């Protein structure tokens, strides 16, 4: 099956010339960053949170996540946990362990939006497996079924 790409018109014409490039919410963790765009309200997403401290910049320190909710809601939840100094917050743990005297800024970015939960979860697993740098995900997130097993189950289900 072939899919056509974007048309020239779609690339050149802005659908809403008076519209802004962000959602307009002051507390949006995505739109307050350059190039954030309006991805903050897309649901069923993979995303990453990156430590922007100068010490962590060269090490590519990230948290990779997935959510059925949008990044605006999920990012606000991460920020609330950090501010409450919740022990389950990867941001708070990283701040305490690595930057106790100089808390860093964090950037959030939506990697991709999906149509179904399985492809979203598989994509997250692939991103975690292929990440080069320091990963802030807890070890419990790594104990997911291997992708080979998931693929075999799907193929068997199609044969039936």
C-alpha cells in the first residue's frame, strides 16, 4: 500500500494564520519551550522529560514515558510530584541525588502520538531499549514482556 506525502499547498499554507503556535496556558510544560507547538493536547503519546542542567546536558539524561492522557496533564502531574518532594517522582529523586544545591530546569517533549495502546507501549519499550545516555526510569518499568513474545502472540492471534 502506498501513502502520499504532504501536498505543496499543505506545506506552504497555514490553516489558521491568526492562530498562535502554543496552547496559551501559562503552566504548559511543552509550550513554554522553543518548538513546543500544540502537541501538548494530543492524547495517547510517548514523551520524554530531559534534565537541562549543564552537568547533565552531555550525558543525555532523560525519562522516557507513555500515557493515554495528554502531555499537558501528565507534565503537570510530574511537576506537582516534584514540588511536593514525592519520593516516587523521578524528577525529585534526580534533583536530590545529582543537583541538591542547584535544582535544574526540565524540558518535556512529545515524541509521537499513537492510535492504539499497544503500539504506544511497544514504542516506549523500544525507546527505552535503544536509549544512549542516562535513563531516569525506575527499574520496575524495564520488566515488561519481551517484544518477541508480544509479536508471537499477535501473529498467533491472527492465524486463528
